[in-house]
């Protein structure tokens, strides 16, 4: 399965950085998922759940809103606050 690099950043620093197979997030115009080789995009994010799909399992986070940029197989998500959810 194809992977790409994802980074989740807060004002306190990097919360997550690594290879993922997909990231689903709450866009301000509706939920969407990014996979490997996605077209470049910049979007605002609403409060809600971010699902990070990895080869060894998924991780859920709750964000307070923010921004995401995807370019050249790298996703950078910027959020004011992020909470990792128990699975």
C-alpha cells in the first residue's frame, strides 16, 4: 500500500510525524480523506475528529480546527489544540 509523510503540529510542537496510508479530517466544507499522491491542496479545518491510518493501525485525534496543506506527498496539519483519543 502506498504511503506518504504526515505531520500534525500544535503551538507546543510536533504531535505526530511519520508514514501513513491516509488521513481523514473535518474540512470546513465537509469531511475528506487524503491518500498517497493526492493533488496539492490547502484547506481550513473545523473542530472534529482526525483519523490517521498507518500500516500498524489507526489513531484518532480530536482537533479544535486549523489548517492542512498537502504537497509533494507530504501532509502538514496545523491545529490550535489536539487530543489523542483512546481506542
